[in-house]
C-alpha cells in the first residue's frame, strides 16, 4: 500500500529525519510514537508530497486520483463557515462531489450533526478534528494520515475519536497516526513505530513492544485489593484498585485466578511511559 524507505531530511536547525522507513497496509492502524520535535510531522509532510526528502523513496500502490488524505498539525478550517460549507469549499478545491447527499454523508460518517449551522469556531476541538478527517476523506483515499489527532481532547473526545479511527480502518483504509501519548496509541494501533531524533528506533506489533518493557499493571474491580493472589505483587493499592509489579508473562495467569475466584475485573491497564520505550531495558 505505502512503503517509505530510508527517508532523510535536514533543516538549518539540524537533521529532522535520518534514514526513516515505514510500511503501511490496508486496514491496518500504525502508530508513530515520539517526543515533540522527533520528526513525526516532517515524515508526514514527505509522505504527502508537501516537502521533498534529501534521500529515500516513497512508493504508493493505489489507483485513486488522490491516494492519501491527511490532517497535519491541526485541521485547516474556515472557522467563519459552518461544517457543511467547509466541506463544500474543500470539495470544490479537490474536485470531489459537492452534492448535498454526498456532503451530508461525509458529516454523518465522522459523527458530526447535520443540524449545526453555526460557524466551526464554536466547535469543540474534538468536533474540529472530526471535520478535518471528513475533509481528508473527501476523495475516498486508500491512506489516512493523522498528526497528533488526540491533542487537546478530553477523555471522552479521545475515546470517541479512537472509535472513529477503528471504524475507518474497517473500511480497509491504511491509517498512520502520530502521538506523544503512549496510552492512546496502545488502544488503537495494530503496530507501532518509535521515532527519536529523526530515527525509527523500534518497530513491531504494539502489544509486543508494550509487553517487552512493561512491569507495572493497574487493575480495577470491586474489593480487588483484598484478593490473596495479588498480595505478593502489590506496590500501591486503594479501594477497588491496585497497581502490581510483575512480568507480562504472569499477568494473564493472575487475571485468570482473579476471575476464577469471583472477582469482577473492570480494567487492567499496563503502566508504561514514552521514556521507557525510548530507553528500553533488556529483560
């Protein structure tokens, strides 16, 4: 679908990309995790043809007129227009259909209401992100690129946008999204690229990368702090919630024992930071 090989780009301030390579497949959500300034936006701009790399190639397999749709940095909206009129203007610019039915379907597809006629400057950040995605999808692209889509969103907005991204992947769109928020990429991405100082320093299945470094898990459930099986692993506890220190190979057995003993587990979340992934420790 998309293969970028050994991309490099240097600015006056220094090297933004250093032999970075990625591969995107249909229906797959790929995460790009890195600090602010690590090279994520530069990579996206190269993939979209907005800037030219000094070295490397980008190969896209698609029969679409516009194979890539993208929201880079933040949605570029006409804030004095309403959502429908924004779509219409961008459809005209991109040569996409502008009939009412098509544009209303675009709004519904990303979960935006049809009855909002006020300017988008009144929209929440989450609604603006959804409108940006609707614009990126106007030409029915095979690839969707989202630069820091969760930034500025509250927890409800993050969860809602994550659900939308998964639904788009179910349409066989290849999705690449960046973030400096490990938790959000862990929830939505199938595979994960980790970028630091312009270099891709790790790549693999998201869960495998997490499992290789995580040692702390937070488990919630009624009276969970009283369960005998977890007592040797507890590092912190409060009512109905505990944090355990254990290997990833042990957590599934612990959860099974808890369930077998009648505990209703409502969540088990690995505790891991971006710094742990940027500076991995061999186990």
